[in-house]
């Protein structure tokens, strides 16, 4: 007759407690899916504003032209998608935490937010510099690269699948550096399709 060592159960319990204390367990893959949908919607709106999907000379001239309608509409579209993604992510995280009796705002979530938002804020300042100097073609590569670096910095506090998400964003950012005209399409891939793929994998792997 097999017997279960009670010490082994205690070790598993201790390991689970340590994992919960160092990993942001409340983050849900559905937040990534919703962020991706907002990103796709923003890409569609941007293509309508620019009257195409290529950041060619005509599109850049439309952004730089007067009055500043195109710039303002593009900025409002991007900011709106960001705010919607953040609010949705917060609500879904709180719902998951409440459902699973987890702490939504603990040491791991604070460290995750800190490591995520510091690179993002630095990236926002970097992107603002390009906007102020009229170098609009470099905005998309900078956004993708800093977003990827922010994800990579925060990946230690969530399941390590985020590392692949981060590397994908960095790869798209590097591709955007050498294919400037395809910036909007790569933005769609980085802020639309890739978050949906990542969120779906995370949901099926850890939450279903």
C-alpha cells in the first residue's frame, strides 16, 4: 500500500506560496486579447485618417501638414486605445483576483507595474521627441521597441511566456526600423495581432 509523505505535501505547499509571492498571478490572458482588439481598431482608424496603410511620403506629408487635424486624430486614437486597454486590463485582473481569492495589488503586482511602466514612460518621452521634431516615420519603431523592452523587464514577475511576447515586439520594432513605410502594418502586428495570440495562449494554458 502506497503512503504519501506529509513532508512532500508541505514542500509543495511552500513552493506554491513562494510562487504566488513572486509571480503576478492575477494577470489574465483576456486582457491581452482585448488590448489586441483595441489595437486593431486603432490601426483601422489610423489607416482611414492616412488614407492607406503605407507610411509613404504622401502619408507623412498628411501628418505634417496644416492644420494639425491628422496629427491630433492619430494621437487621440492611440491614446484612446491605450486607455481602453489599461482600463479593461485592470477590470479583468480585478475580476480574476476576486474569483480566485488572489490579491490584485500585492508585492509582485507592484514590482510588475514598476518594471513595466518605467521603460514605457521613457519610451513615451522618446516618441514625443520624434513628434516634436517632425520625425514621424520613427514613431512606430520606437513604440514597438520600448514596449518590447518594457515587457521583457516585467516578464520576471509573470509566467515566462511573456518573454516570447516581448521578443516578438522587439523583433517587430527592429523590422520597422528597416521597413519604415510598413510601419502601420507592423504596428497592427505588434499592438493588435501579437497581443491576441499571446493572450489566447495564456488563457488556454493557465486559465481555461
